[in-house]
């Protein structure tokens, strides 16, 4: 009878110990992690030139930065965040936007009285841009009309993909109705600049056409630009009677993470 009682007491004590340990694990988790609502975001940029009757159009620029929502899982004590772009924050859950496209390593540190834990995650930010230019203006020499679209390359990337669309604005006869000697014409040049000076030209289109809308794709890979260098698209026409309104759209994908 005594032996039975001892067994019951030992079993009861072990059950209490296991129960207490499980309770402690549930109340004080020994792991810390972070999450984000979306690992991929897109910043948008648009520029619209408003015709004021001269060659000095007003430019309306709109920028929308993707807002990331970061969440700490099983937080304890103070949570500090390093967003990988020189900015930081403190809080259990925080929001952050990146001014430039790229791939960023976000690190959060949980500081409690008993321990310090950290966790990291990668996020990627692409840029999608759109420019609505006013009609190609008369320069008289060396071409009849032209316009320039500035493209700001990635700080951390080397790729740009997009297209140029030239649309006849109706100020002259339709391109589709013209005779062969008066066909509409467009020349598209990708130019590399260094501190504002053009250092290279790459003609990707130089033809006559007989449609009221023309779309030309472009892809720039392995740019490897140095400090002070940039990229711009120059649109030209040799026809004084051509009135086309250019639209340019491109995307700059962020490079993969460095790990």
C-alpha cells in the first residue's frame, strides 16, 4: 500500500513539473522572428509636361513610394529595426518606404532582460516610371523636331526595360493617309550622359512609318554607369509637318540580394 502511494505522488509531481514547463514555454517563447506583408514592392514615378504654348512646359511630377508593413513575431522587450538604407525605428510593428529601388536586408533586434535575439528578412523594391511629353518641339537644326526624356538609372542596378509610344496628335494629316514622300518619321536614340554631356549614342529606331501610333520597345542591360553618369532618350523627326506626342514607360528591376 505504501509503494502505491509513492508511485502516485511521483507521478503527480512529474505531471505538475511538465505542466509548469509547458506553461513557461507558452508564456516566454525562446524564439523571435519578423514578417513583412509583401517582400516585393513597386515605387511609381510619373512626369507630365503641360503645354503652355512655348518650349518651356510646366512639369508635374508624382511619386508614390511602396509602404512596407513589418511585424515582429513573439516580441519581448524593446524591438529595434534597421531597414538597410540608413534608416531605423523602434516598435513592435513598423512601416517603412524606400526612396530608391533596390534590394534591402531588414534586421530586427529584440532586447529583453534575459536575452537579445535578432532576425532578418530581404525586401525588393522596383521602380515603374511613366513620362508624358508634350509634342516634339521645333529645333530647326539639325532635325525638324525633337524631345528628350530623362531616365535616372538604379543606384544599385544595371537594367532598364520599357517602351516609347509616339501618337499622332491630329494637328496635321494622318500618317496613314500621307504619300510616300511625306511619311511620318521617328528616330529614337538612347544616350549616355556624363555630368549632363552626351558621351554615347545608340540609335534603336530610325524609320518612316504610316500609322498614327508607333510603339518601340527598348532594353538596357549591364549599364555599369559611374558617378555622374545617366541615361536619356532622345526622340527626333526629320519631318516639320510631324506632330507626335511621346509617351515613355519603363521599369527598373531591383538586383538580387547579395547573400
